[in-house]
C-alpha cells in the first residue's frame, strides 16, 4: 500500500505529547519541528490519525518540500509536484492558507495565488484541458515557508480537530479541546484518581478527561474533508476506523471527575456539552464558587483554566481570586494542582512556587502552565 508523509500541527511546546500519541498508534515519526510532527503512514493512517489523535490540530498529507527564495522558484517548485496523483480532474482545489516565517517570500496572498496558478499549469499538462470545472471533492492546500523551505500539503481534516462536535456553547476565554487534552496528558492523572476543575466553564477539561477514561476517540462523531477523497482513501477504511474506535469504548468506567463554576448558566451549558460527548454520567457538574471547594479524599488533582483578567476591569479582582485558589489548595491534603493562566503573579498570590512551569501559547495569548506537585499515592499491594 502507498505510504505518505503525514504532518500533524500541534500546540507549540507540547510536541512531546503528540509524539507519544503517534507512537501509541503504531507509526514511525520522521521529523519533529516546532509545533509540527511528521510521520509515515498509509491511507488507513490518515483515517486513524484524524479519529484517534487528541492533541493534533489537523492531519496534513505532504505533497512536497523544496527551497524557494523567489516567486519564480515557488512557481516552478509547485508546478514540479505530482498533483495529478492526488487531485482528480473534477477536484476543487485552492490554497486555503499560506504562512511564512523567516523567509524571503512573506506575502500570504501572493504565495496563494502563485501556487494556484502553478497547480493549474501542472494539471493542464497532465489532463490535456485548459479549464477545470472544480465541481468534485474539495482538496484544500496548505503551504508553510520556514527559512525559505517550502512545505506543501493537502488538508485531510477540514475543520480543525479541536472541533469534536460536543461543544456548541463556550464560556469566555475557552480553552480548546486539543490543548485541554494535551495539558491533561502532561500530568500524571489517571482515571483512578480524582479530578476537579473549579473553573470548568464549558466543561472542556472534565469532558476531555472523561473521554480519555472511557476511551472515546475524539474524532469518531465528526466529518473530515478526506472522506470525500475516494481516489486516495477507500470509504471502507473510514468505517473500519470508526468501528475500531467503537470497540475500544468503556463507558462503565468508575471515575470521580467534577466540574464547578460560579455561573449557573455556564454549568448548564457544560452539562449539555458532556451529554453530546456521551460522558455526562461520568462527570459531576455543580454551581459552586472556588472558595467552597472541599474533598475528603487524598491524592486528587485540580486541573483548571482560571480567569486571566482579559478585560482591564477584571484585573483588579485577580489577587483576591488567586489568593482564594491558594487557600483552597492548601486545604486539600496531598493533592496536585495544574493551572494554565496568563496571570504572571499567579504564584505570588497562590502563595507557593510551582514545581514546574511551562510557557504555552493559548491562541495568541502567552500563558503559563503552573504545576504544583503533591506526593505520589502509596503503591497498592
């Protein structure tokens, strides 16, 4: 079976988590760059990566890489790629996104239009026509330039993979599903340990944790652009992949996952999101202020995305809020706390220096993932 180089964009700084996921699916990684992992796989791998990867933003099929410092070199490089092997004569093709970092060519709109012209020229020569109807399946193209190296790929996913299909309502400053999953995977949390999010918002952390605990594949209830690429991927492979995902689900798992928020409407939305994700029976949602957080058991986890003070008028409330978080945490015997926030004085008001701190970009916002480690539970006999 034909193999491809598949590129998986992921959150900058969390490449190791995505790498581990790809290895766990059984594929060989061929290249690691900032915010991107490349691995080798066949048509089935395209289906499985889209359905199973929790931390990937999308799955791209690499068409080619080459060096270009001028628009002529870009045109010739793209024209030299074997587009006819990927796009049928009636395919709808366009450059959906071009990005450039530290490269001589930096205008996205110019890169997009030149690339489209080069693709048309190549396909004209191959199909012996002067005009393409473009009324067939969609083949969106993405182009990255990094230090004058051009990477050209087809987007197999369509909508970003963080769109699992369960979240229709979001609270303010939501965390994406892919980032939430990656941050949970950075912690030692496991389904047999307690997890509480006292600022649950639309429920993303508890829902992603519950989906992991129940082994529900994140992409099994949504569509992907490449499902229409019957020239490259047999329909049956998509059905087989979803069947594989269904066979792995265990919704009878015994877990203690809780989500609190001070806003009752937000809690209601979180419950509805959990229901759509098929995990509402695994999560206890409640309207509750952070100051009221108590738990009798030991060795639990707080994993949360508290307010950052995005609006200026909210900034003055942050010292008091983070002091409350610190007070609550001190009252939880032997717990660990993991917190993503852009608030730079978080440690000061929590009243403890984090054991680890990672800089992570949540969209365009520079945030910190503060990791306050509790003791490990004793090994079971």
